[in-house]
C-alpha cells in the first residue's frame, strides 16, 4: 500500500546534502518510489526527488505531463544543449516562483523502477523538470540558480514543481 510522505521545506539540512547512489533497486526502493509518486501527485507537483522526502539517495520521480511518468534511480545527465528560460516552483520552496536558465535539450540515463537501464532524449518542459529534480540530488535548489524570484500572492492557483 502506498503512503504519503512529508515534504521537507527549505531550511531543512537534508535538502542541502549530496545524495548517495542507490546500491541496488530492491522492493523497498520500489516502495519509496511509489510513495514519492503518490506524494507528488497529491501535492500537484510535476517532480519529486528523494531528499525532498528525507531520503538521501540518488533517485527521483517526474511527471511532466499527466500519465507521462518517469522513475530515475542513479540518474546521470549525459549531455545538455541550448538554453531556455524556465519559470519554476518547488514543493520544498512553497509560495515562490523563479526564473532559471536551463538547457533546451538533455540526454538523461539511469535505472528505471525495475532496476533496468534507460535513457531518454528530452527537450522543452520535460528537460526542465529533469534538471530541476537532478539538482536536488546534489543539494541544489532552483532558487540558488534563479535570476529572479517572485512571491506568489495566491499560491492556490499554481502548480509547483
């Protein structure tokens, strides 16, 4: 059975740690990933990294479009190309959005939920989401890279990453 997990907020030292690799994908790993998907969807996010739920391991889930679900264990961004400006929010930095420069296209590889190798070439919004989640694994929040930050007046109307 899946469970909702508590999302840590900016100021929690776990969000600033460099996450360790996952040794092997076990049933426990899969349970955590499934909980992360449920937690992300409940919070109306498009991505969630393990450190955001207090787990200092290199894995994240992402759903840039409804039903387009990615699981990444030990991800590596193997190439970046171009530049796009992104307006981002984060479930760990509630009430704000910021403008960040991200690559237009990336190639990302890693293991899937079953522990099998996978690789995707992504561009546009999915590339932004993957870069944002990947940064979490190195203790980086989008606000560290933002050119400008804005406080949201009505946070209820926005979807946060």
